[in-house]
C-alpha cells in the first residue's frame, strides 16, 4: 500500500498573519500630520517657484556620500533644500540647536537608502527618493537613474525621521 502524504494545512493564525502581515496602523496620526506638512510646504514652494504644486518633486539622493535634497521639475534642479527643512516636515521639530538630531536623521536616511538599494541590487549613489503630491495624496517613489523601482510607503520614510 502506498503511503499518503498529507499536506499540512495552515492554521487560522498563520492565514491571518499572511493576510495582515504588512498592515501598519498610524495610531498617533503621524502620516496624516506629515502629509499635511508636505502639502503646506509644497504650496509654499509653488508660490516661490511659480510651479504648479503637482509638478514639484523633492528628491533625496546621495552626492559624494553626502545626503542632499533638491526641488526638481521635469528632471531639472530648481532649488536645494537643507536637510533641516526635511526634518521639520517629518517631525515638526526644528533641529537648529540640535545638531545630533540632524546627524541622526542623515544617518537613518543613508541606512534606509542603502538597504533599499541593496534590495534592488543597485548602486546607492544612483538612487533617488522622490516625494511628490497628486491631489490630496503624498507619493514617495524609489527611482534608479530614470527607472521607477516602486512606491515607498510614506510611513516607512517617517519611521527613519522619528526613531
């Protein structure tokens, strides 16, 4: 007689873990606050530059191992932004007078970018994290040179500013 091998059926707990494993809950409303901060900031940039809000892209990238942040429109650099402004957008804390906060944020961004680049097997110096708005949404994308790698959850980026 042949032996019957029985496939192990996943338990209810395993099924639930698989379904909700990637869900994150924004209990304290960080994502909502950061989204509002970004929209307000883009409104200001729109007035300063004369660009439509939906045309503005803020890119975070490495330049000679240094994190830089710039406003871009259709691939052209319009304005450089200090990292401290990015920190204010993501934390509502002004880092002036708190140099350790800015250094920590820069270090965490570099770690995030290195891990993200490793995930896609690309050179981190060719990775850009692009923040843009579309209507009432804030969209964060990973871009390698000119190729979009994927959408990055805003909450994932927030975690690197608020750890």
